[in-house]
């Protein structure tokens, strides 16, 4: 599952939705396990990582590739691989070039028609199988496998691209790899053929990190623990909307995929998010630490199991009114909730919460028109009108941390929300909207016209022609408003029919 988005890099897995990982009989893998770990102080590949030797993570990440081979100088690693049933080659040669040559030669002896070889370090414990399979799938889709080199990179975050391992070489480079200069690794071939290197984005930057020291290993364990607490399989995106406090650098350091939206406003940010990211499930959460992350997995499960198209983290049914110290915000939330539930005949408990999960179909069919904080209101009304399946989960809201200030302006943004409700009510319920306007003009017409007609029937005279003309004019407007509502209702109905067809086409394979 990808809860918050797909990989994002030119020529990356983001373009591979709907493509199954290739059958890896065409690609082999050499797992590099020959290092002496001088900086680590002991055999790092056997160091405990989450209850298993670190090397087991590389084995799990490459489990979909056959043939594969572990190349090592360690007898302990050799025994471990043998016990696990993983092919392993034990040698005593000193250079990295020897490891590359021995591993590739052994694979080619077993399968001479190999069209590519993936070289995987044994000390990147956070490398995911989904990333490895995605890289192999991208290679399989390439038109020039012989000349292509696929290299893992960190997801785009607005900074210079960070590249690393693993690296997948096409068959055209096998001879160069078999004849590397003494002491050189595959990097020598990369430097000679930079124009042929294609970058593939990892799901998370930490996948590129290795454990050269005990401190680095502990850092990776910490990162993994943080990821597993809530959504271990999620790619976390942080959208920086012109921040000046270094938020982007902090997020990137924590392992998030940072993107930038330079048009100010939350609606503009969400428009970019929904446009850029492909995922099975999207989880949206504000960055002000007011929402509990513990509910994230439950919310995503409703989406992934097909039980909802939008899951709402309901603050108002729990602790919002106790925790929130801004009384006008409380009043505004209640007012908006009452208006929308009345106008759209619904019973949504929290209209403006920023804690939501969405299905792929909802995201890709939602036309984002709002620019600011009124976006949540627009989402809710769109879901109600288009008959999307909604689910609400009460969440424990907590007030913003000390020193954190909300950019939401109670009055200006509140007015925008009310304006958005009116606009969407007009667009989604035109018959009722224009009928109400028609009724107002009709009442005005009757108030002014009835006395004139009463006097006419009593005396046979019409002494107040201006009043009669004004009353008739109001009646004409009332009729026009009513007719407009009927015509627009037909248009809206046609749009709903087209939307259903678009929704069917948007369904994921």
C-alpha cells in the first residue's frame, strides 16, 4: 500500500502504475557481502536489525529475483545463506572488482542469456522489495535494455538528486564489469556512461542509507521504528508552501519526500498533491501536530478495503471544543456543519477537518477550485453530491503546540468558507437555489402588487402605475429565476451522468 503517494522522479516508478513487476528470469542479482566492516568493528551484515541479521533485509528485498547470488568473504555469512537456502559464493579475494566479477560470472554460467544484473549492497536494511521490483519493472519496459543503467535515487525534494545503490546494468556493460580495473567497482562503468544512467526513485530516502558504523545502524533502526509506528508501507510527502522556518529541510532530514507549491493557499497545495501523486490510498494530515497519528492505519484500511471513498477524522465529536481555545473557530465549525447538513440533507459531523483519507477514484475525479482553507468544505460537498461513500472516525484533537500559530483567519477565511458553501449550493442544487431567489422576488411582487389589484377590483382604477410596473418587473424576475433553476438542473443532471462515466474509467485495474 502507498498511503500518501507514489514515487516521484523523472523516469521512476510513478509512471509504472498498472505494470506488474517483470518475471525476473531475465535479470539476476548479485548481493555484495564481501566488505570487511572495519569502521563497524564486527561483521555488520550479521548485526541484529529488528530481530534478524541485517543481511536478511537485502535477501527479503531481492526475493523476487532469480537467479541471485550472495558473494562474501565471511564464513558466517556463508553459513547463514546456506541455512536459508540462498545461493552463496565464498571467496578470499581482496578487491571490490573481484566481488563484481565473481558474482556476475557465476550468474552467467547458470544463465548465459541474462539481459541485466542488479548489484545490491548487503548493508542497506531499509531497502524495500517494492522498490527493487519497481526498478526491475522499469528495466523490463525499457526499449534499450542493452545500453540502459538504472540507478536508485532519493525521491525529489527540491534539492540536488541523491543517488546510490542498488544499480542495474544492462547486458551491454557485462564485459566492462567483468574486466574492471583492480580495486574498482561498478562506479567506474557509471562514470564512463553517465548519459545512459536512468534514475529510479526510492519510496523513501532512507532506503539508500547504509550502516557503516554502529551509530548509523542505530539511526536506521530509529527511522524504521518511526515508520512502523503508523504506516510502515507509506510514502510520506510534505508540501512546502513558501515556508521560511526551514520546514522543508527538517522534513527531508526526517525522511519525507518534500515538494514545493509556490502559489499560496491550502487549496493550491492540495491541487498539486492530487495532480502529482498516484496512490491506492491518500492520507491527508495537517503539519501542526493537532491530529493523532494512531488513527491513520484504521482510516487507510477503510479505503483499501473498499468500505469508503473518503474517511473523515471527526474532531467535533471528541475533544475539539475542550482543546480548541479559539471560540470563534468553534462557532464557525458548528455553523458550517449546520448549514451544509441542512442544505445537502446530510449528517456529517465534522465538515472542516484536515484529517482525511481518500480513494484513488475520489482524488482523480475531484475538481479542486478553492485556493485556501475552504478546500475541506469543497471536498465534503463534492463527496455528498457525487454519492461517494463517507466514513467518519472520532479522533482525539489536541490544541496546537506552544509557539505554533494558525494561519487561518477567523473572519476572512470564515467568509470564504461561507462564500464557497453558497457557490457550491448554487452549482449542485440549482433548482432549490434559484427557487429560493424566485420566491423572494415573488413575495416582493405580491407585497407591492396585491394592494394595487385590490384597489383596482374595488374602484376599477389603477392610480399607482409605477407600483404596478415594479410589481410586474419583480414577478418577471421571479419567473426567470425559477426557469433558470429548472434549466440548470437539467445541465447538472447531465454532468452527473458524465461524471459516473468518468468515474468508471478512472477505476484502477
